[in-house]
C-alpha cells in the first residue's frame, strides 16, 4: 500500500488534533504515533515494506517546541522531526527468485529535502483554521509533500559467480 495524505489526515485528526494533550511531550508523542501509523504503509521502489523509522526522534525533536514558537520555527521543527524519522529508515529485503540479485539492505539515504515540508507547513500554520478536519488535511498535505524527495538505496548482490555489490537508489511510495 502506498503512502496516502488522506490516511495521514485521518491519523492526525484521530490521534493528535482530537486529543487534548496536557503537555508538549504528550502532544509530540501523539503526533509521532499518528505519523508512524501513516508511514507504516511505505514501500521502497522494489515494493518492500518499511521495517523501521525513528519515532523516538520525532518525539524528542517536537518535545523542544514551546508555546512561544513562531510559525516559521514550528514549521522548521516539524520538518526536522520528519527528516529525523526517515534518516536511516529501513525496508524489508526482497527474497529473490532463483538466479536473481538478492537485496542485502534497503535504507533511506536521503530524508525529505530541507525546505519542502517547512515551506508547506509555514503556509498552513500562518493561516490557522478552527476546523480540525481542515487543519488535519492541510497539515497532512504539507507533510506528505516531502515524501517524493526521499531516496532509498538498495544494495544487492548477484548470484554466483558474484560480482561487486549492486547499489540502486530510488524513491518510496
């Protein structure tokens, strides 16, 4: 299943925006759980599912937010949190058919490009809405906008007689 901004929107609404967090750390945890549930459906370009992103780094990054953040600063911290989640994220490795190259690793080698998510979030944060559903949709679209810039690198080896490892960069979906 490919990543979907509508799934992220529903997750954000149910697990973050409709939950009254008592403090920033709880809010960060709720957001991280909503984002991780969305990211769980990610696949690398060979169709392998995500096995590990870094939810703890989302929480630690967003826990540094204060009530006095500017829109730009908050957007930047959210972008940093999403970049941290994807940095080094891993995907399952394909078990190949006989005679095919086998995957040794599938790792995110380039998280979302700096500036994509923060620019989109700045637009959302600077025009707040009282409608939580609209807010969830707008935030989800902003966060999802950075997905196309993620690069995952698959390293594989060919069957005997083995040659040098094969390195193939590609995108996620």
